[in-house]
């Protein structure tokens, strides 16, 4: 069963910020686009493997039903809507930061 992927506006904004940041820091738009492609590929894989992300270590996130997909140094937080076969991406954050409050 194929799931559809839905991203919140917040996740879209975070993704855009990540790519702009990488482009600015590296002065290399190509490497930023390659990283975007890596993130998109990992997220799109959830269409067929929605449970491939792990359960977050923070119990509050676990209780709320979040799963986390790790893509290099970024964490993609999402929930699975089994009834409607939708994976909802809520946040894409840098795993080196304290992320509990970012979701």
C-alpha cells in the first residue's frame, strides 16, 4: 500500500532554510541541491516504508505518536495516519540542536 506524503508549512519552511543555509555556508548551490535531493529521497521512501523511521527517545514525542527519520545530521519528524494512508511531515531539524521545542 502506497502512502501519500504531506508536509506542514513549518516543515516546508525548515527545509527551505536548511538548503539556503547550506548554499550560503558552502558557497556551493550544487552541494545544497544534492543535499536537498538526499532529504527528498529519504522522505519519499516513506511512501512505501512509513514505519522505517525510529521511535523518538523523548517520551513526550513518543506519546504523541511521532516517528523520526535520520538523514545525515537532520531529523525528520512525522506521524503516520493509518486510516487515510498519509505520512505527515511535521518538522525537519538539525539533530545537533535541542529539538523538543522546535516541533
